[in-house]
C-alpha cells in the first residue's frame, strides 16, 4: 500500500477505533455497514465470474460516518475487466471473515452488560446526589457521534426520570433525531433552539417566553 491507499486505510482504522471508543453500539453499526458492503462486493465479483456481468457500482468509502472527516461518500463504477478482481475477491473474503469474527464478539452485548454505560449511570447518580452547587442537578454529556448520543438517551432517559424525577433531551446535528421526554406541545418542533430554551434556567426561560409574546403553556403542558 502506498500514498493515498495507505492514507485511506489509516483513516478507516482511526475511524473505527474512535467509534469503538465512543460506544460499542456505534462501533457495531459501522462494522455491520462495512460487512454488508463487502458482502455485496463479493457477490458482484462472483456474479461476474459466473455471468460476465462486468459493471459494479461501489461506494468510494465504506462508511457513511467517514464524511465527518470531509470525504464525500458518493459512488463510482468498476469494470471488473479492468482490474485484478481475483486478488480483490481474495482480500474481500479475508476482510469478511475478520469482520464476521469481530461482530461475533459483540453478539452478546446489551445495555445491561455495558460497563461503560453502567459507570456513566453511577457518575450521574453521584453528580445529582452531590451537586457542586446547591440545587444544581443539571448534567451535559457530549459525544462525538450522533448514534452514541441516541443510544445514551434511549438507555438513560427513563432511568433518570424514574430514579431522580429529571427530564432528559438529546440534541444532534440532525434535528429529526433531537427529542426530549419533557412534556410539551407535540406541534412544536424540537429543534436545537427549542430544546435549549426548554432546558435553560427558569429566569432565562421565562425571559424568552415573555419576549416571544407566548404563554408558557404554549410550549410546556
């Protein structure tokens, strides 16, 4: 491997490691995505060998999440007659086997046996029960990946509500995945600004509502 190929390999390895660092859930999503695309490529090569169907559409990069690094994830055509497809097929099958074995290691992972998640729950408990400032029970959790944020919300929101009576929200770059378990008017779009308003301090909250000319009940029920 040389030049750009080696750079792409290093970038993909870094991407996978950062996904694993974020959460097992995010890593599995990426590994499964790569596995499916490799499997599709293998089938395309084998079809070419059997039926001489030479054109194959392939993503320029294997993982959609790598677009976070500024790389476009569009598609281009491969004509198997113009390449050493036998060597490629051999390498694809090796990658498929490695990923299959890797995914099998995570097959029994659940939120219940996620030590990182359970540790986070304990940290949240300590923060709420021993606030740095009297009465301050607010917590902000930052993640690099939106799917990790969604995973945390799905597995923490009910727990925090039941244990401490507090509401939770998740905010990502995609407004369609931003949500909260704070009771609110379902007609109101839960975008970044609205969620910040709902979870701002009481003084700021009432100030924003007053300036907007809307009654508090228009937002919270």
